[in-house]
C-alpha cells in the first residue's frame, strides 16, 4: 500500500490511496507502513495486465489513518476529499470493482505486439486523435463559462 519516496524522504502511497488496507485499522496502527498490503488485484496474462481493481476504503477512520501515515493532515484530507469523507460517515457498504481492458484482450487474441494496432481510437504522442481532429481549439466563450484564463507563452516570430 505504501512505498518510501527517496526524493521526498517520506512514506507515500504506492498506487491507489483509496484502497482498503489488508488488516484494516489494526494494520495501520500496529504494522510498519511499508509492510502493509492493499486489497488490490490484477488479472495478468503472459505479462500483460488485462484487468485491475480493488476493494475500496469506505471507512473514514481508516482513511484518516491511512492518509496520516503518508503525511497528510486531517485538514488536508477534509479540504481535498471532504465530500467523500462526509458521505462515508453515513455508512456506505463495502465496495470494490474490476475493469477489464478489452482492447488488451483483443491485442493478445490478434497476436499483435502493440496496443495501437487494435485500438479503435489511436492517438499520437500529444494525445491528439488525427482522424477526429481532436481535441479542437477551445473558444473564448467556453473558457469564460468554465472560469478559466489561459496564460500561454508568446510564440516567437521567425526573423
């Protein structure tokens, strides 16, 4: 669930901070954070990840402790995820999920080495869809509706 961040010199989440830790609150209180595993799972075939999922943390007390171990104060947790924490205080049921990447399964069935060969909506390196000419330029009206102001660097004119 956690890993040591060499650059920041602290314990941080290794993947999904919203996963339920194995052992729940007791594990968070009694174990070394670097030994705690999360309730996450993957389906892998011949080295390719076909599906990923996990059991989600649904208890505010466990979430507060899990984030505290990664150096997040209760104030930061409330500010960033207060809506979710408030909903959890009403007692959601344990929940989780799994999502299969059908495109990856098709890649294996078609014996293609590259996902781009079977993916219906291939994008270039800048995440642009060349067939759809997307994303399109945003209009000033759209920016205004979303209360967004762009501060882009000025383009240098060729001499």
